[in-house]
C-alpha cells in the first residue's frame, strides 16, 4: 500500500511532526508513505502541481492523506484525485471539495478560546494584548482569530491592542512584532496563533528587554523548552503528529476494507509549567495513540 502524504510546508515543526506521525503509523500497519511538500510554504499552486505529480506517477498512490494549504484554492486539483477514483483522508484542515474517507483534526476555534482563556485568567481579566495570527487565508488562522476574539469578549478588562499577521513563520513574526513594539510602548501579554511564531515574538521581546506572558498553540519542542524555562507561559497541544498518525491508520484500514470513523476530533490540552514534562521529549519519543486506544 502506498499513501501520498501532503503537508503544507517545510518550516513549521508541527508539519515535520505530522510527516513523522504518518511514517510511524505506516511502519506499524505495513504501508509505505511518500511525502509531497511545497518548497514555497503554503503555496496553493505548488500543492496543486504536486497533486498532479502524484497522479502522474507510474505507480500511483493507493490513497491520499491530505492537509490543504488553502481553504479553496487547491479544490480543482483535489477534485482530480476524486476523478482518478483514489480515496482521500483529510487531516488538520477540513476538505470540502470531495468526500473524505475520514477527517482527523482538532477544533481550532475551541483550541484558541481555551488558550486565550488561560492567558486572560493569568492576567486576572485585565490587560492590553497583542494578537499574532497566521496567514490571512489559512483555515486555522481564521478559526483561531475568531476564538481569540470570542474569548476576549468575555473579559471586559481585556483589550486587544493590536492584531498582526506572522504567517506562521518565526522570522516574520519576529520582524512584525519588533515593528509593532517600536510604536506601542504599553503591552501586557501576547496571544499567538502558533508556537513557531511565539518563539519569534519572544525573540522580538528579548531584543528590547521587554518581558510579558506569551502563549501559543502546537506544543512544539522549542515551546516546551521555553515553558520549562519560564520564558513562555503556555501552549495548547495541536497535535499534528497524532492527527497524521490516525489519518494514516484510517487510510490503511480503509484500503483493507475495514470501517473507520468519518471524523476524529482530538481534545484540547493546555500545556504549562505544571505539566510540560509529559511533552518535554523529541517528537520521535512522544507517544501516539491508535484508533483502538482512542476508544
């Protein structure tokens, strides 16, 4: 069995973890995975071209395991997978263009509300907050920003002082945060849509010797180390490795003729200094669950 695994970019550690999760599941269930990743991160045209490349292979994949880089701009290419009668399993972001065998994800809106609540409670309901979002066209970024705003509405003393887009890139988040800080002297916390951007935000704060609570999403190793050191307050575990592991298991079981869940939503887990030891290990050493263990 050959599965084509499509992730969004080579820069976000969460997607490196997703590729590892797919490989771990393939090894466990007796399949082979082939990765397709845009060299220009999150590029719809390149991801579409990679779909066509996979479909043109002499030995075509038996199934696609797919995370779209855009909510709609890859739809035409995704439909070509369906025209080729190749089944598709989605993960991380929903796929509406064609039917999915299964979808494995986490509720981005709820995830964002949970980490925002954690931050706002830490601030005792008072403070000026900078929000750093992902790319404006990203499904996860839109859902997380809605979640951040919904949480803020429950705290009259919380003021969202600014919203900037770090496009899920460490360097860009650092640069744009530094620019924002140069014009805004008053800040009490940073609410960041993923961990790799949170690391960039921390770098920008360190450069001007400003220290405020920072939270992110993903539970990547760099964030866990920062939390353990007391440099970052908390993160929410958006477990892309687990998602890809379960998506790959669903793909293999489907090809074997077995029934698999239509939707799997992973629960929200907040990681802070009190519990970060459970995450403080390389991705290859972090535990993953099979479908049987989820029940």
